């Protein structure tokens, strides 16, 4: 099986270029390598082309195929690494990977000499960076960290040399300069010693023409896809301007200018970006230019590689691999990691390897290497040479042929190289004749077989490794016939049909049947019980199709098969059914109420189409609605008709449904949406009514007309009205389609004037119909009359009752009444007002002051306003009740009765006279209480139930009730006569009388 199959090594992971930070804690580098292979591969490594003896060098160790280097250092370990994997089937070499180290040394500590220049002169300050790897970034510090030199059109830091260039020195440049470098991988930073810059005192430098101090190389080599930066900076006075151009061509659109145009940056550089670039430095004194060329190179990349091959010994091997790259790659071939050299059997040209007459010794792992000076890529494949004697997988073969048909006897041994094959019958070798032929693939063909061809045929195969034989036993039988009836039948959807398949065949053979529909075997389970297979006799089978569907139409085949022969018989079943959907519906013409539609007929499913139905839907319809048409009906031979009675200015989609004698089919796809043309509105507003509103208003309301019936843009309403008994109508336009009311105001309307009102509709096309005329009354007025018979009388020190008579309802019906009241001694402004809830004719004023005269008036009001006030009435509140509570309550309890008495309450001059007392009795824990009135300062109470009772007393006066006495608590054990008449009361020295104050 595949699992145990043996094969040569194939890389899963090859080493990658790596940059190792030298300062890292763990001085360990790992170069990865892993290959599949069976048996498992062994690994070895090459550094710079030399094989490493891992056992001998203690710093190297292998984990699986990975190479671990401890105490890595640049001097010992920088270089190109390559991994080799081998097993008994061959050897492969990985691509090579570059191991570099990142480090950043320190600047030399030597003091740097000062630089002295004239004002206006250019200057270059050297950085002289320490040893480093890989790239570093340069910045300059001015005077002290972290104040950095800003780059502009006058000052430039080259990222190639690290130097600081000042095109024209100013007095502000005087100071100390330090070069700061940063490693791009580790971000380590070091600072140079300072360089002082001073100005000379012997005058100022005059203007001079530019001199380019920084420029890119004359030839720039760049890998495709990287970012190329070209630097160009000049000294000069005035400060020069830098411009760029590309000779014969344009600077790429993606290019960017940086650092005041001193750097041209081309990202993702491509072949078309190569060419000559020029930078120019100019000032009013003159100009100078520099030209250089960008050349793009690309690493090799595979277009086609090689695949494992199995060849018979003696065959020719022909492999080809192809790669792209600039410069164009060259090719080498390796076998088991060793370079292949041309020999008599081996030739190599342009990535092709041809080996003539391969032998066992040629097997192994082959690699094609494509390389240019920028890199090499490897692809590999295994060559296996087959060498085996002939073997037949089938021992004897039994064949049954049909009389008069052709017979094929196959001979297919496995062998390598290909064997020679001969056939014999019995012990006589077969010589080809017109009737018996040996085909190119060693198959024996017997034409028009007869009984005399029965017998044993032997095929013999041999090559240099051995030979083998196979026997084919041939029998010849009667031919088979198959008949399927009926051979053509028409049925209607839902009916059933039986197809019968009858076979005659050689009685010594078994026959198997299969049914097919349109050449696909019928799946009896899947077809939802529509198909049933019925075996009548050994040589007849029926296919029953129950309640047939349209999709069951087609060509049915009965396939009969014996070990000698296979035959088919075919019958056609046509199914009549409702029509299929009509084709695309096109709106040919549209008016305000009609649409002319055309369509193409769908399939009629073997029953002619009798009629078409046109249907539509709009945002206002519930689903699809059948349309009236012209002509009516639309017969099956028509392919266009007009839909009528549509609404104007409505979006419609249309579809068509076909019917035939069997039924109605599926609808067509909907047409595209169209909108009918605009028309004058035809529907008047419903439910016109009105009334109420503010004084002098005529309010008209209606139900808005739905968008479906607005029939066009600019829809609105016309409200027409006239006072009953007048002739001309007044018309007002309401421009909003959503409006439901219109208010007309006229100071001359008397309240509740009857008007005739009607509401019409219009749109941009014109005026539509009016509603019927209804009567609407203008708004009522406020009440006209003041209430009469106003009476006010004092109830207590805090309350006065006011009564009056209803106002006669005139054009201003009162909705309620408002009572105004104030103390006679106060100003009118400080008065209070209180409204009735409805049309009541009395009110109790509460919260008043005792012994005070109040002035009271009443007026009617409604939604329009207030009527006139009644004449003023006065009433005086009673004096306040006494402040002093009843004191010294005392009681005697006898059985269920309690006798109470207390000191009488004396009223002061400004208090109402006492006219009696109120005794309140309640059971503790209950809300309900009993009240008893008495004129004298005493009372007898009956306590019917057991429990605790609370008793309180208040004085009663004309001005109301006075303050409450202290509470008395009485305990009774039960309402029954008690043997101990004192119950639960305690005795006191003073006898049976207890008093609480």
C-alpha cells in the first residue's frame, strides 16, 4: 500500500536567509532543514561549499535535520549554508541560505578637528561610521541630544555616506555636530565624537554656482520589487534647487520626492522603471547635472519543474525544467547531490536532461538547479527504473461470446521491460488470418464467432527476466433479442403507464435487467414512488410509472445483460401537461390606464395553449391581480394584448400565465417595473365634515385620497364653501396630498353659522371631481350671559358654599364655570380662581381663613373663552374652632360599658362657641371607628367585643371641630358578662378612677 511505499528524500523545509543579533543573550543560531523520505533521511550540512564534520566541531549539533550553532560569531560562522538529505534511494541538496550577523561597533574615540568656513560657503561634515551590519540609519545631533539637525533644501544627511551636507552656511549653524547611527535590526544606537563648526572672520563668501556633492552611482543595480532611493544634493549660494527627469521616458507615477527633492524614491521597482535618470542642481549663478542608470535584476523563478518518473530499463529519460530571471538563468543537473557531466548516453541543453537507454544504476534523486548571479533555485524528482519478469494478475479467464459477434481476448501481463507475446490454441501457435487478428496491444480478435471457435487460448509473455502464461476459456452462445413495448406513448400528467421489456436468450445464461431514462439509470428509491419494477417471468420485466409528472417524459431504455452480451431497447414517452411559463414579458406601450404587453409562448407540453391571463402587481395591490384586457379573452394564438382599467401614475409589474385543456401553468417572470402616465384625479375625498375650531373659524375635514388614486404629480385639494342661502362658492387650494383639514378665518362670521361645504381634488393635469355637499357650522363664541341667582354661605371657619343658576345656552355654550374669590380686605390681583369639572351649578371653597369676609363672582367658560362675571357676592366665614382640647378625661368601666367625663372646653373671644362634643371610639389595629355626639361633657360607651379600644374627644363649634384630647386605652377580655368587673385594669390608691392627661 501507499503507506509502506519507499521513496527518496523530498524537502519539507529548507534553510532560510537569517540575520543573527550578536549581542543576544543566547549565542545559538538554528538553520532549519527537514525532508520526507522512506527510509527516514540522514542529514549533513555544507558551509561555503565545504561539508561540516559535525562530530569533530563541538559548536555544531544536529536536532533532526536542523543545524544548531552555539557561541556563534561573525568571523567563524558568516557564510552560505546548504543542507543535504539522503537515504538508500538517493540524495538531495537544499537551496543555500546566507547567515549574516547584526552588530554595531563604537566610533573611534579620537577627538575630531574643528571645521571653519566663511558665511555663505558650503560644507560637508564627515560621519565616518563604525563597523556595522546590516544597514544603519544616520541622523545628526546639533549641540546636545535630543536636538536634531532638521533637513531642508539647505541641509541634507546622506543615508549612503552618513555625511551632513550644508549647501550654504549661516551664522545659526555655528555649534557642535555629532553623528548618531542606529542599527535597523536591533535599534542599537551609538554617537560620534563632536565636530565643532565655526565661522571665519575674513569676510563673507559671494554667490557661486552649484556643485553636486552627493549623487547616486552611475549604475544602480536593484532587485525587482524593492524600493530604490536615488540621492542628489549640491552645495551652492544661493541654495540650489534640485529637479529630476528620466531620459527618454517619464518618471514613474508611483515615485515620490523626499527631503526637498534631494531624494527620488521609486517603490516596488519594475523592469519598466529601469533607464537613465538625471538630477539637476540650479541657482541663479548656473546649473550642473548628474546622470546614472537603474538596472533591474530578478532572482530565478520556476516556470516548469520535473516530476518523479518510473521507466522501464532501456527506455529514454527526458526531463525539462524552465526558469525566468534577469540575467537569464543557466542550468545544472545533480544526481544524488553530485554534478552530472555529459557522457555518451547523457546530454544536457538549456534545462533539458536526456538519458538514453536507462539502466538500474541511473535510478536516484535528480535535481535541476537554475541560477544567475543573484541566486539559485532547486527542484527535485526521483527516477525509478523498473525491472521485473512478466506476471499475470488473472489466472484463467472464462469468456462467453455471442454467435456471429466479434470476440476480444486480452493479454495484459505486468513486466519491465515490455515482454514479447505469442498466442496458441491447445498446443498450436495461432497465425493471424483474415478472421483471427493480433492487435497492437497483444489482444486477439476473432471476427464473426462460431461454435467451432470454442476452446482454450493461451497467451505467453517473456522478457530477459522470465516468462508467464495465461489461459482464456471461450464458449460461444445464442444471440439475445430485446423488445420494448409500446415504443411510443402519450399520457397526461397524473395518469399511469406500463412499459414492457421482453427478452429471448440462450437458456444456459442468466439475464439481468436495468431501466434507464435519457441514458441515466433509474433510481427507484429517489423518484418518490412514481416508478415500480415488476418482474413477470425470467425473460420479461415491466416498468410501471404511476401519476406521471412532466419531468418523467423522455427516452426510456431497457438494458438486458448476460455474461455474453448486452443489448438495449428504447421507447419514447410524451407527457401532456399544463403549459410552461411564457417567455419574457415586454411593455410595448403605456398610457394613463392601459398597458400593451407582448410575450413569447412557452412550451405547450403537448396540449395546445387555449388562453392567456394577464396579471399585475403594484405597491397598492395584495400580490398579483388578474387584469381586464382588450381583447377579452386573450386566446392561445395571441402573443400581445392590452391591459385596461389601470390606475394612472402607479408603478406596475406585469406577468402572463398560460392555460390549456389540462390546466393553468406557471407564470412568466415579471416584466420590468413601469409607471402609468398621469391623468386628472377621478376620486373625490370621502367623509367630508367639520365644525369646532377657534372663534370666527370654519374648520373643514376629510379623509385623504390614497396615493393609488392621486393620478399624478402636484396632487392637492380644493375646499369650496358658502354660507347657507348665498350664491357664489369661495374656493381655497390645499397643496399637501396628506392634508386632512382646512381652517378658514373671517371676523364677520357669527358663531355657529351653517355653511355648505364640498372638497375637490386636482393635480398637475387638472381638476378632478368634488365630494357631495355637507353642512358645517362655524365655531361657536364664548358664553354671552353671566350666571344668575349667585348665593354664597359660610359652612365653617374654612369653607363657603357657592350656588348659581345655569346660563341659557346661546351661540356660546358654557363648558363649565369659574368661581373667583378674595378676602374683602385684599386687592383684586391676589384673588384665587377655581373651575368646575363639568357643568355643575355649585362649589365648596375650602382652605379659607376664619372670621373673614370673602368677595365671590362666577362666570361661564368654553374652548373659545370666558363669559361675563356675575355680580359680586359676599359671605363671612365662621370664627375658628377652639384651640384648647378637652382635658382630664376620666372613665369607669362596668362590664362592657365605660362611663366617660371630661372638663368642658371654654372658647376665647375670637373662637366659635362650643355647641357640643364628638367622642371617637376605635379598636386598636382597625381603621373603622364609631362616632358619638353629646352636648354635655360626658358620655357612656358600650364596648361589645374583647380587645383594646382607643377613645378620643373633640369639641364641636360652628367654625368646625376643635383640637383632639389625649387618647384613652381600654382593655376588655370579652363581650360576655365578666366575673371580675374590673377585668384587666389595674388598681390605684385613688380607687377605680384612672385619668390620663
